[in-house]
C-alpha cells in the first residue's frame, strides 16, 4: 500500500464530506438554495429518475393525482393508443395504420410548437424551481379539469383557444409596484335569461423558495405585508411554502385551480338567482 500525504488525505476528506452532503440535500431539496435545486442531476446512469430531483418529485406528484399521465410511454405506444381509442368510438372499421401515422404527426407538431413555446418561455421567466414546477402543474390541472389554458408572457400568448371557461397563467406578472410569481385568471362565459354573462376571478400565486423567501423573519413579515396589500386591492393570494410544492406540486395546483373554479361557479349561481 502506498503512502498518502496529509494534503491528499485532507482533499479526500473534504471531497467525501461534500459528496455525502450533496446526497443528503438531494433527498431534502427544499433545504437547498434555488440555484442548487436546479443543479440536481435529473436522471441516474441507468436512466431512472434521481431520487429527490425536480423530475422525480414532479413525476411522483403526477402519479398520485394523474397516474395515466405519469406512466412512461413511447411515442409509438401513445399514437397506437390514440388510434385504438378512435376505433372504439366508431362503429365503422378505421385504418389503424393511417390513424397512427396521423396521430404521430399531430403529436410532434403540437410538441414542437405550442408545448415547446410554453416550456421555453416558462423556463426563461420563472425565477425558481418551485415556481417553474407550479407553473406547469397549474396548466396541466386546468386542462385536466376540462377548461382552456393560456400561458400569457406579455407579448406572447400560447395555448388553447378561449372557451366557456379559460384559465390564463401569467408568470412574473406585475400589478402596481408588485411582481407576482404566477397571476392566475379564470374567465367563465355562460348564457342566462338576460343573455351572456362573463365572470372573471383572479388569484396571485406565490411559491416560496429558499433563495427568495422566508430566509429571515424580517423578509417573512415583508411578504405577509405585501399579501395584505394585494388583498386590500381585491386580489386573492395563495402562498405555498417551498416544501409544500416539493412534496406534492399537483396538490398545490389543484387547490389553486379549485379555488378559482369554486369562486367563478359561486358568482355564476348568484347571477342566475338574481336574474331568475
């Protein structure tokens, strides 16, 4: 066995401590700074998701609330499934090969246009991993619940055509002197005895990451004061701790979208009663 000098032993000791500290933080990413969270390796060498990574947490949250969306499938398997479902919905015999090719082309087109724009713009605008995860989860939940979803980046708006119920997501929105992580706007259009009724409800969504929020009691007090000022202007505010988002981002998104839906439906019900 060769002789190892003191400097070499010291280097190995520091490297070892850094390695085990990194492993510990990977299993508790909420304790890391926002920049460090994004540096967690998403996949291991065998292709599986690295435990504690942003990808791992997001996938597990999807698996709880939307198992079908979380199930890994190849493009070929997905397009075959689309073609098979089309056949089940039709009495006449359909060309499965043709439908599979068409589904593949449409899927790739959607991914390289609308989906690409949403992923790219959100990644550029959102300031922390929890905010980014929440932006994607809110859009997924909004569409899952049957509404149209639009991502509003100011000069660029990407998503579905507006429908009877539309959820608009504006990352890093500005209201007066305030900048909001995600400004959610739900608009519902319905037809009643007196004609068309348009109801709009907004929600300011804040995702506290370790880097930007709650690092000191003073900053926490400043955030709470800011929330009260926004509420005094008639804007509802939901503030999620970073740990809540990391544990189950889909649950946070469902709570926010559910609040907007309930608020809009309550207003629609009252409007109908008054007009009746």
